[in-house]
């Protein structure tokens, strides 16, 4: 028995050294069958892995998400997963076609390394290898180029080419971006054709923007401005914004309007006034202010921020807590010139949280505007700058929608005139749609001296009016709060071109945000 084992052992070693026990990996078998070429059956995984790692290192600076790609293939034994699944069935050629056609999204195909992928596909399809070693670099290039191009295409077309928070001034909306798990899912897809089809934006707005871009690019020299507007607004349409409920109010800053949507149907549409554009040369002036800290050097920035939230409440007959910036830059000067300005405008002054009873006697010259120790509030009433309604929602910029006592502003063509908050043209109608019942709406109406819709409540209404008119007992108007219906989003947005009834509406770039966005996108176009 020992003699038999001694004889068998050298034979086994000999067979092993001759690669007789090595198995051809799947990619080798598939290519061998496809090309009817036995060369691919000589595929040596260990030798290939050395070449693959070398190419991965050399392409680090060119690959999209090289860390994700490196980890993905390390976890999958550096297998040619995309080539194995999608070369023979032609889906890698489908990927190439989508990359070449990325012009329909406004992109330059070369940002997805279209030519590199095409060259690798051509080299493999030529099937002119003298030995298996010549196959390895072509396969490594093709696999890595396909993975990189696919991930970048998925990100740019499906999520946008830029992260808006990094580019736009006062952009406070969180946009979704693919994480490593999402990217791995893309690379693990079982149907490349379906994945590429699913990536395409499908909204009617996007499709009309695409069609318009194609028409404009027939004569690009004459349509430079319009092409730029379409490109930046296609980018905005690609951003994925989580948290937007099925019922929402969208304020479009450049259009100076708001639209209330419910299940994509328009509930109402009305004019708004938005924040004024920040001063010219704002960044340069801010550098000066950083050195001097003088209020006179601080440039104004009243631009309404782009944000997403949910309505929480309606304040009827609101009190206006006057911002420090307005107190320093406006109230201080007005009160200094006119000792009765504060009392005539129903403004209260607080010092260290305590009400100052006789504001007309304050000697403003004793106080530094830079370190003004007072806080200001404007009481409820017809003269209040917020009007009769204030629509509240959580946000870090202290922004809200509100009524105004300056109704004439809605007749202006350009309504970027506020300090940042949004003035609503028809606040009573807006409030009616926000409360949860007819009963609440009647209560709200009576608070602003309007008769209830339900005539059975007229007795209550008359008593309220009588109480306010009682000269013996001085009536002090105070704010009252009403809850907003749940899950109504408010989206303060910025669009300068969008589809309406199959055609594109254009608006002026009131804050210059198109310029900022285009500058960030230009290298991809």
C-alpha cells in the first residue's frame, strides 16, 4: 500500500504543475464559446488579478468613485461581472449608446469616458489576441471603464451633476445622492438595459425641457441664453428631493408666485413678493465687514432662501418680532429722527426683556447702533407689516409666509422687495385651505372682523365686534393661533424655465443663481 502511495504522489504533483486541475473562470468559458476560440480557456485567474490590480491603481484618478469600485471588486474576487453578464447579450453596447446619447441631457459624452469604453469594446470584439496575456489588460480596462461610466451616468442623470448646497447661496434643501450601497446595487444589476431605462427622468417637465434643448441646439449661436436656461433647469429637475408630500405649496422665486398642488393637481395659484437681491459685490464687501465689524460696512442680503419644510400653524393678528438687522439699519434711524415713530407704528421696545413704557423719551444718541441694547416688536393690528396672517413652518432661516399691509406691491412686475420672507397675495384664501374644518375657518374669519360663513354664528360675531368697540374697557388685540392641516409641505424653489401646457416659460434670473449653477456645470456640458 505504501508503495502505491509513493507512486501516485509524484503523478499528482506533475499533473498539478501542468495546470490540469485548474478550472477556466466563467468569463473565459463565455468568451471561448462566443468567439469559438480556445485561447480564452487558458484564462489564469491569478495572472489576471495581477493585471487587474495594476490597472485599478493606474486608473484611480480617472475612475468615478474609485474607492467604491475598488471595494466592490475586492469583495467579488475581481471577477469580470459586467463583461460576463452584459458583453455577449449586447448590453454593454447599450451602455455605450446611452453614453453617446447623453447629449439629450445636456451632457458631453466624454465626461462618462465614452471613447475609452468604446475602444475597449472594439478591442475585445476584434478577437485578435495572440496569447491569453494580451486579453487581460483589455478585459480589465473594459470592466473598470464600464463600472466607472455606469456609476457616473447613474449619478449625473438620476441625481444631478452637482450638489446644490455646495454651489448655491442660501440653499437649505437636502437632496438625495447615491451612497456606496446604492452604487453597489447598480453594479450588481441583473439587467443593464432596464437599469439604464429606469435612470431616465420621466416627468413631463423634463421631457419638454429636453425637446426644447434639441430644437435650440440646431442654432446654438443664436440661442445661447435660452440653452443655458434650459440646461440649468434640467439640472434642477434631476435633483431628488425627499420629504415633499403629495400636497404642497411651491413658491417659485423668479416667477414671484406660489402654486398649491394636491396629487399634482393645481388647487390655487397666486402672486407673492420675495426677498430683494443681495447687494452687488457682496462677497468683496463681506471681506471688508469681516475686518471692520461696522454695521455700515455689512452688505445687505435679503434673498429668500431655497428650503423645504411643512406648515405647522397660522398666527392670526400676528406680532412682528423685528429682526436685529432691521432694528439697526432702519428702526434706529427712524426713531432718532421722529420721537413718535415707534408709538405711531404700534411698536414696543424691550430692554433686557422688559417693556419700555415711554418710548418717546428714549435718547437714541446715547446708544451705539452697533451695540443697540433694545429689542423691538410691532403689535397686532392693521398697521402691522405682517398684515393679519402669518403662516409658520420650521426652518433655520426664520422665514415664513405672511400677509402684508402694502397690497400695492402685488401690482409690480418685479416683486423681489421684501427682507426675505414671502408675502402672499390672497392670505385669507390661503388660510381657508390650510385649516382643518369650516368651523375653524369661521373662527379665523371672526378674529379679523369678517363675518362667519355659517350664519348661525352671527351672534358670536356681533359679541366679538362689540367687545372690540367698547370704549370703556380698552381692548387690546392679541394674536391667536390655528393649527395647520398635517403634511402640507412648503417648498420655496427657484426655477427660471419650466414646462407649462407643453411650452417653456422663461423668467429672469433674479438672484443670479443660474450663473452660479452654470459655472459649476459648465465642465460637464
